[in-house]
């Protein structure tokens, strides 16, 4: 059995046209298919409330329904209004079409001045870009940064309408509020932006003195931005609604922060891992010892240098690297030794080194001796003296 139309709209039988219209508007906004894509139940509900409103908004159909119920529209009675959305929806005429133009604008497609004005007068504000530079230490721990953005905000005087207080924008006389005009060129109809209102659908005859009719004014805003720990160079952060104000009351655009992480004097980053070159004296590398290494958070770690360590010897410090974005774990830190040859030697130091070399038998520098042996073999082969 078909559901009662009054129950569908949630109104009493004694409800006046204004109450019926108001109830329908709320339900139509809620269940419109464009707002509920793929929801079959919402689509079904939308058709049912449309059918109910088509009947109850028409004085003659409502009277017939109040007297005979759904039977009034069976077998072709009253134009078969109960047949599922009826002619008012498809034909665009009458109160049913008007209410949809008023609510949904270009949701319903086609022409119509009301739709054109709703679609074109308010425009979304532009997105803004801001380059934010932070240090590697700030990227490790996260930080709150203050940024100053040159932007635009809704005009306080006209509240974003662009018209002088006490006046209202008027529908464009050229396009009838649609924002676009059509012209016949031979067999073709060409549609273009209205030259009078520039696609706005409205014209302001008495613009606001404060904003010049734009509905927005230039201002500089200061924002506090939370940069999360672990952010990497080139990361983009989107702040919804922090861009420029829309034209004539339109929604704000977004603000995009592009994070740039500066180079560090000690550490080099590769994803979550850190790399640090540690220079040690030749004597320490030869005899062994300890070296103190800094960490990104400002701590210190001692590394034991084995006897006879060479340049390129690596040490891995687990969980001493960068914080990982939105994770509790950290990367690792890799320490690589750089053995430093002493310079600016005193006469005594030079004498000691010569004594050291004289005491050597080649076993103390095996890689050097190996290289010299390979080089000698290479030259002998070129000169044909090998063997």
C-alpha cells in the first residue's frame, strides 16, 4: 500500500502551502541523488517525496487526494500524478519546477535564471601556496611555525555581497542571470560567457565603497601551523579553507604549505636514516680508542674504535635516526670513519714518523703493499719483463 503523502513529508493534513513547501525543501536537500551518489534508498525516497509534493502543492490535486486518497490518481485520474514524479518535474513548469530551481540550481540541468544566478554569482576563492623552510632538527621533533600570508578576506562592510549596504545585486539584463549567452552562427548555436556580467549572472549598480564590488579585501593573515615530526623535504601540507576568500560570498580556497628542510652541518638524511662522517686522528685509528658522536636530538653517543680502523669503516646506531611521520619508530644513524693524516708536523714528530717507518716490515700496511705489488706486475706486463 502506498505511503500517505502527508506522512512522507512529515506534515499535518491541515498544513498550509508554506509549511508543505518548507518540509519538502528540507527532505529534497537531504535525499537528492547528487548528494547521495549510488544510494538506491535515497533515490527511492527522493522520488516518493517528489511525488507527494507534486500532489500536495497543487490545490486541485490536493483536494482530490484529501477526498479520495491515492485512488484519485488511478486509471488516469488527475493526470496520473501518482505515477512517479509526474509532469511538473520533467517539464519544468509550475510550482514543482520552481521549487527545484530554487533549491538545486544547476543540479537539475537546463536553463533558468534562478539556476544561473545561484551557479555563477558566488565563486570559490583561489588556493594559495607558501614555501615553509625548517631545519633538520625541527623536522625531527616537529614544530609550530608562525606564517604570514598575504591573502583576501570577506569584506566586513558588505558581508561579502559586493553591494553597498542596503542594496542588493541585480540579475544581469543581458543574460537574464544565467551568466552565459547564446548566439546563432549559421547552423550552430554558440554559448559564451556573458560580456556584461563576466559570467557572474548579477550586476552591482551600487558597489560597496570598501571593496569596490568584489566582496573581499586584501589582508595579511598570521597563522600558527603545526609541522608534524618526521616531515620530509618537499612534503605538501594542505590547510582547508585558509586560502583566499571567495568572490561575492563564495567559499574560501585552500592553503598549501610546501616544506623545505635545510641541510645540516653534521648529518645527511636519506628517508628515515641519518649519515654522519666522523673524522678521527691517525693514531686513534691505528691504536684504537673512543670517539663521541652527536645525535640529532642533541645527545651524545660514544663509539669504540677498533685498532687498525680504516677510512670508510661504518657503525650502525639503531633507532638514532629521524622520527618517522605518523609512526612511533625511528630510523637508524650510520657513522662512517674518516682517518685524518696529520699536517703541520713538528721536527720531532717527523723524526718519530721516520723511525716508525724504518721499523716497519710491510705487515703494518698490507693494503699499501698489495697495491704496490699489483702496480709492479702491471708495469712488468706492459714492458714484457714478467716471468
